C-alpha cells in the first residue's frame, strides 16, 4: 500500500492483486514502477503474493507486462520465478533465465534464479553454485541468495566455504548459522538458534525447512513439545475450530504444517495429529493438482507424512520420486537423520535411494572441485 500512496495510483479495494497488475500500463512511469513493486516483492519472495491465487493468475499478469514492455527483462525474470515456484517447471524457468542473460549478462535476478533452479530443482548443485556466486558478486546484499549459496555448499560437504560465505556478508546475522549447525548434525544448537532467529525477526523462508527439521529432532530429545508446537503453529498459520477440527489455510510452504503434525504425534496427541494430517494431505492435493502447482514441492513432505502414518510403501515411493524428479536438494541430510524414516532405513528400497543420492552428491562435489581448478568458482576458505 505504501507504493500505491507514494506513486499516486488508485487501487480499488475490491480488486484482487492479479487483476490490479493487469490493469497497470507499464508505458506510464508511475504504473511501470508499481508493476515492478508488485511483481518483485523483495526479489526472493515475490511468489508469496500469489499463494491465494491460481499460478495462471500470476503468469497472466506477468505476460501482460511482458507484452507491453518486451525489452524489459525484469518481467522475464519474474515469469521464471513463477514457472519455478508456481508450476514446478524448472526446465522452462532455466531456459527463460538463460535467455535473459543472453540479452543482459549483468542481470543479477537471472543469475540468482538460475543458481536457485539448478540447486533446488535440477540436481545440478555445482552449476548452481557457479551462478549463485556470480549473482552474489553483482548483488552482495541479497540475503535470500546468500542463504541459498550457503545451503548449496553445505549440501556438497563444504562447510568451511559455507561459513566463509556467511562471514563475508556486509552485515553479521547469526541466523545464517542455523544451516551450518544442522548440516553438522548439531540439532540442539540449530534449534535454539532457530528460536532466537524467530524472536529477532531474522528468519528467511529459504532456511525455514532446515530450522523446522532441527526443531523436530530437538523436540524428541528434550520433550519441549509446547514451544515447538507454538512455533510451528505460527509459521503454518494453522488454527483449530470450536469442534477441534484443524483449519489449514495454505500449504504453499508445507514444512511447518508437517512439523506440527509430527510434534503432536510425539507429544501423544495422536487423534489431533491424525486429523491434522488428513487436512494437510487434502491441502497438498489441492495445491498440486486442483491449483496446478504440480507434485514436485510436496514429494518430501508426502514421504514424511506417509512414514508417520506407517504407509511405508507410499513413503518409499515418494522418496524414489525425489530422485527421479531431481528434487535432491537437502535430501541426503534428511535420509540420514529424519526420525520419521528410522523404521525404513533397513529396507532395500530405502538403501537404494541413499546410495543414489550419495553417488550424486559425490559427483557434484567432483564437478565443483573441477570448476575451482579452472577458476570458475571462488574458494574463499582456502585462504
């Protein structure tokens, strides 16, 4: 709303966000600025604006801006973001971002998006690091991208480089160490820092999954279930009606919802947990299929929920699909330490997934080392 007032633009109260964007004319300077403000939204989190709308609404709005200003690469950058997060179409996001770099090699948004896409969704972590490093060189203040880069190094077993990336930031933020501590399997410290991060307001969506993961594990160890439940309830926005039924408003980012169900089970509130899981599964199905987002972003969470329910064959199938659909980011750590999978670890199918992921990570680390030898990627921690 501050942009609307500052730019002197009329936004009718009954007009939704996508319709408002489509009504703007980028040929007019004030309205062009408003389009940028509406669609970028702090660069890393612009997708959040359309959580309550169909992904097509977001892309129709962006395509309108692209038609009106075909030479403005920012709209292609935004469409790449929605293709990735709203439609699970990583190949299309990759190609669109590469086309932006062909026109504007200095586009930090395209560099960040490519790095994120290769890291999270195409199982090319080493290549992702190369683009993320280029993005950080052009835009060192972009905290969302810095935390992705930290994560990428950690996933390839380079904790020293991850710590060096954190230490090189213009401003010190201890919350960056949540990821480092989790990958060191120090879940107690990661959880405590995560609670402090929440209190200080330095939490970032990109590292929330690891924060929740650490808190789930720590709650099992210290039995401080209530504070974990409070935290996950806040981040999931889940409430309970007068009949004791869970109200799940969204599972766009479902880690907090799954974590809440898990901790309720551990606390002994099985009936509440089962009712919640039922609603979460309905919400996942709606997001993935009715709203057209696709299965990709829910594969790991489905695996956890099915494992908690004892639906082992379905849990294993989801883990296998993580590998076949290239949803490999962070998977090695979860396979090793997620308590929901404890009873599955002796099964041949589980061991096969672990072997595939371990081999993939080893290959990506070799590729990273080769890039460093060629001078394509910096090596801060080497000194």
